[in-house]
C-alpha cells in the first residue's frame, strides 16, 4: 500500500512529493537497555520514481552520552567509578590500578 505524503527531499530530483513504501524500526542497545530508536522510511519519489531511505532517530530525554574518562597515569579508558560525592567522582583504573578523581562541570 503506497501512501502519498509531502515529505523529505528526493536525492534524485529534489522534489518533496514522495510515496511511503514501508517503515521499519531499529533499536540501539546498551546491555539490555534501549538507548535509542531509529525509524527508517522507504520512500519512492512521485516525480522521478527513485527509491530512497529516510532515517529519523528518537532518543529518550533521560539518556546522556558521555566520553570515556581516561586514566591520568596510563591514559587507559578502562576505568570504573568507585564513588561519587557531589560533583566529584572517584575512579580506579583497571590497567594500572591507580585511583584518581574527576570533577563534573
């Protein structure tokens, strides 16, 4: 079943008249927890008949992506938070076993 909608720009001719051919959903997991969902729409241009994909990501508001904390002693990213006090976090490096502290800004 094709549904005609005004939507994203066709990469072939640039018009915004396309037909929705189908949709699918992909999940990005971290362990057992879903941290992001992507909806993939398959579309066909009403003008040039080119088929193309449009992806939209839905991220929950409570998910925060952070960069890995590097150990200041050996530069390893294999670290673990051992405790937290206010905006200070205390870590231990799994590679060199040294403790260190980071401050959240």
